[in-house]
C-alpha cells in the first residue's frame, strides 16, 4: 500500500489514501473515499481477524505506530499512573455471595490474574468451590472474554460462554459442578446470555446473524447438536436488537426487543416448553416498556402516555395489552424512574431527581412507601438484584466521590441495613483527604445545573491551581447516566493531581424532561 505522510514536528502522520467508491442509497448518490477501510469480507474478519485485508491491516498498524511515537515520551508517566491505579485495586477481590437455595454464588479474582473465576459456597458460608477459572481457560488463547455464566435451577450445571477470537461471537458450553468438566453441548455464534428452563434440561439463547445482529431466540436441549435446536422467536425489523433474561419470579424467559425509542417484550413459559411466546403489549413507535411478573399480575415500567420520566403501571398477566394498563406510580415530571425490582412482597424503584438518586420501597400489602436515607450531599446508588424472589432482602451498592463502593443488604420489612463489603484500596485511602461540594450553577438558558466537585483537601484555590474541568454534552447522555458522583479508583489518582469533575445536566442526571427542554432551546 502507498500512503502519504503528514509531518507533525519530527513525526510522520499516516494519511489514508483516497479510493473513491460511489453508490446510491435512498435515491441519493454518495461517494466515499475511504470505503476501502471496511473489509468487504468483514463478517469473516469478525470470526477470524487473521483474514483482514493486508492493506487495511498495514494502514491500521501505521496509525498505531504513529500514536505510539507521539505518546512515547509519556511512557514513564503511564507506568506511574498504572502502578498507582493498580495500587488502589484489591486484585484478589471477590463479590458478595448471592444466595439461591442451598448455595450462595460469587465471582472471584486472584492476585495478578486477568480473568474472573465463578464459584459458590454453602448458603451459610464455608469453603469456596470454583467451577470456572478464567485465567486457566484463557491460557491457551491469544484472546479470551467471558460472555456470561448461569447455574441451572437444580444447581448441577453451569452454562457459560466465551469469545476466544475478539469477534464478539460467544460460544456456550455446559459444565458439571461435580466433575468440573464440560459436556458435549456446544452452541456457537450467540450473544452469550442463557436462560434455563425450569427442569434444567434445556436453555434459551440469542443467536447472532451474519451481520452480527441479535435477531433470533432458540431453545437448546442438553445432549443434542445445535443443528437440532428449535427456533422460538425471530425479530423481523433489522433495526431492532433482541435480548433475553429471566423474569422477576423466575417463571418466564423475557424476550426484550427494541431500538432507542421503542420496545416490545414477550414471555416464554419456562415450565411448559410447548407454550408459544406470549406478547405483553404490541410495539408502538416512541413507547418503551419493561416488564416484571408477580403471580397473575405484571408490573410495567414505561414512558407511555407522554410519561417522559417514566411511570409504573400494572396489568393482568392474562390480558396485558395497553388498554388494560393502570397507573400504580403515576408520572412525576422531573423524577426519572430509572429501574424497578420486583419481589414477592415489595416493589423497589431506583429514581433520580435533581441529579440525586434514591431507592424507594413499596410494601405491596400495605402500600406504604419509604426511601432509604443517606447522609452525604452527592452519591451514587444502584440495586444489584439477586436470584431469589420470595425474600425481604434487597442488595444495593453505595459510593460517593470520596467514599469507595460499599455493598449493603437491606431488610425491606424491618428497614435495617447490613454492610456486606467495603471496597479495599491497598495503597490506602482516607476520605477525609478529599472534599466534595455540590452546587447549583445557572446555565445560559436559566436552568439550574447540579455540579459536584471533587478535589484534594490541600488544593490551593487560586488562579495558579492546576484545574481541569471535564464537560459532558447532551450527546454523552448514555455516559452521563453511568457517571454519577462516584469515587472511581483512577479518578482519585487524577484528583491527587488537582483534577476536578463537572457533572453536566443530561439524560438520567436531572430528568429526561429537563434534558429535552434544553435540547429544544438549543
């Protein structure tokens, strides 16, 4: 390949050559000078990167070499930062065991390891059994990534998936907990997720098509070849994505389909394999919903009827179409209902108002509600789910810009909480060394924007202070939603170098309504 170079000081930047390629889409003629950078055989490249066109590979390697030459002088700083960040990580960490029947399941890492291990203990504690060791599984491969892992309802088997080529096609295998050996089952080209049927003889999965889109749901019976699998559901809209998960009670496999603004869900009975998928409510453009089940009733989180910040409705399982939806938690403008978790006796909702999250619990018998209280001015919350439906225990995580992550078990009946884990930082961390402030700043349009600022306590507040502000625009809404006021370990390293962080108003931080109002003004 012949390529031009652009001089940047003493550096030579590669310039991709122009190779005009003309085509027509929707009646419009388009010429793309760089279409050659997309391998015509890209589907096969996903499965085997070694078949990437030689000229594309050569150009990409030239780009990588150029970046390396530009950043070469920062090599020592990079090593220093990595060492500091690793020093804040407890490498032999493990998750809090999640109870399910006689066992409690967990994920664990070893010191110096790169991949997680999946294991379990007896419900009340004891020796950890490891069924999957990611480091050992990865030893014979240049690339390895877990897709998922899920134990069977009878606790005998573990369905797990991995990608060993970097293709994001995950192959599902089934391992015996007693022998620690995989069986003959091999299910390829999936998205990695598995939902078991009730008697642990089969599982459901999503198969990716040739364009890497998740469009089909299949059922695989243990001990049979993939060629004999049964197609259960197929999405016809190529603009949609299809995923599966177990319902709140464990009674159904939920087929969740949708795009960025519309969704539709179906329920597969995990006891009766002969039953066809049941439609919850037909798709309507611009309407999103997700469903949880409890007996003969469905609880639905939706933005229907103009509920831009979402509301919660209920519907009979037997007739769940839109006409039968009834408001349980009405829409409240400016209060964004992010997610719900449903249990046998309680409904939990995670919501956000004025950039602060809250966990609100409703007793489904008495209908009384209460929110879990927290002391700090700015913080992050998340509910963590679990395997058990008939329980009063809610597990959630808490962190702030000064407080590393903590995991609590909360008894929804007695309203008491138990600290189960506090993130350890081996290099040491004293929250008192940092200051978090929360202010309201006035935007150009008069809107009040919540701003959380983290800095070292000894930072000199003057014009000479090395301050870096990070601005997030509305286009980063998906990022904003997952970047509340948390004390990420890398951020503390940067904070020690006088780093400040500004949280911009957007989707999920204040409310979807306020985000839309500002978009309209812009």
